[in-house]
């Protein structure tokens, strides 16, 4: 059910000041600019972590080629089809997530949500809400820690912990896995993801930078300037500016003849 403006603003304010509420929060001791209220223009741990990662840039094969099976990671879909995937890191206040889902559905768009396991554990109803709207629901680790810094058992536990939550709530662990706090998976992450049942790790070629809360106009400008056919766009629940930006993003994509579809549609059909 849509929330009124006053309730939405109150919730957005709570997200900006409540520790552990918004964006892709982490339990590490370092500041996380994914959290609403983080320093504008701050570095994204999921991008910054790639600086020391063995897979800091995507391998040449990390694309989806029509007619060929997916590899261990994918950065974008086919460039010859007018489709894109808007992917959301799933965490934060549920009403903001519901508002984003509703905006997408009004425009006939479908999203992909890579959810943090502790978020699903805290708000079990959100899993069915995502799936009932025709959206994809996948795995973004259990606690959203720096998975690239973990050894194999710890990384596997992070992946399987979220997979168990998904399976408990929906009957399926979901098809897609995105590693936390690193844009591209390391070979270790790819191996542990395969062991957990995820054949392909999903990265992205467009970073919206919405977690820095630069304002809705800046989010719209960044996404539309960088998105092209086949793009996988990284966005976040938990940020009120993203809710405001989404209708303009969807209109801008439609003006270019680009249709937002789920990862499953983009990468497998």
C-alpha cells in the first residue's frame, strides 16, 4: 500500500540517522558510505575494495554472449538487445523498498534485488513482496562483510547463510549471487559461490553512486549517462533519493528504447 508523503519523509529521516538501517550496511568497524547519512562523495566499499582485489578488473570473458553459457562472473548482458537490468542491493527500511518496487511496477519495469541475509531474516515478508511483483531475488551474502578479505570457509559461510534464508522464505536460494564490498569476485569467491550452487557471480558496469546520497538529479544523470544496451546498473534500497530518482530514470531509459528487465531475462533469454 503506498505510504503518504509525511510517513515517507519520517522513514527517510530515520534511515539517515539510524545505524544499520539504510543502504548496504556492514558490521565492520569502518565507516560505510553505503549507509544513508554517509559522507557525500565518499568511496564505495564495494568499489574501493577492488583496488587490492585479485579480480579488480573484469576478465575479458565476463560478459554474456548470445548463445553461449554464462561464465563464473558477468558484468553486463548482450549489447545487441535493447534491455538493461536495474539491480538493487537489498537492505534498509522496508517502506522505502516497497516504494521503489511500486514505482517500477507502475512503469512496467522489473527489478533484480540482491538481498542481504540479515535483512531477510529481520523482514521475512519482503521476500514474497519482491517475487510477487515479478522481480528477481538473489543473494548478497549474509552479513555484507568484505568477502574478498575472507578465507574460503568464511566466504562460503557468508554465501550459504543467505542462501538458507532465501530457501526458507521462498523455497529457492535464487539464481544470482553478488559478492559484498567488492565489485568483481576473486577466484576464491567464484569457487565458493559455485560450491554453494551459484554458477555465476553478478557484477555491474554502471555504478549509480546513489549510496553517496548526491541528490536525485545526480543519480538520474549518472545512470542515464552510462547505461547502454545490456548494462547492469547498481542501485540501493534504503536511500530516499533513489526513490525520487527512479521515475526519471525509467522515463529516460524508455526514451532511448531501453527496457528494464530482470537479470534472468537479460542473461538467459
